[in-house]
C-alpha cells in the first residue's frame, strides 16, 4: 500500500484536469489556425503543392497533439491505479467524468485498472 497525503491527491488531480484542459485548448487553437489559414489562402494563387505541404504540416501537428494527449490520459490512468492502491479513500479528487464516478467503484473499473497496470510496467504495486 502506498502512503499518500490527501492534500497531494487533490493537488495532483487539479493539475491533471488543468493539463487535459490545456491540451484541449491547444488542439482547438490549432484547428482554428488551420481553418483560418485555409480560408485565408483560398483564391490567393498559392500553388497546390505548397498548400498541400502546409496542410500536411497542420495534420502532423494535430496528430502529435493527440498522441501527447493520449499519453497524458494514460499517465492519469496510472495515477488512478496508484491512488487505488494507496492509503487514501476513494474520492473523485475533482477528476472529470467518468473517472470520478465509475473508475474504481465497480468490477468493470477494477478490470480497467488491472489492464492499465498490465500496460504500464513503471507502475508496480506492492500486493
């Protein structure tokens, strides 16, 4: 069992929410930039090959943001597993739904936690 401070659990949960929100804001801003660029270049006479390279660059940046967000969500899942195996009672910690409602409160959530642990060799629980 891990010994965690309740205050630390709440601080980390708040930072998790902020980090996800920051990724979402960056993604939305990137999408707006791409859309505004496409609209701004319409009728400009820019060669299609050059615009194609630009659009591909935008798409690659979106893919990178999504990959980073996926990795962040996986790290949050690992934190949830650590919390589950700690001295702290189950609490939402303010995490977004469905994490605060179902992740640790039913058999399906326990199975998901076990799959997360199996996929994350850096998280090793003392059983």
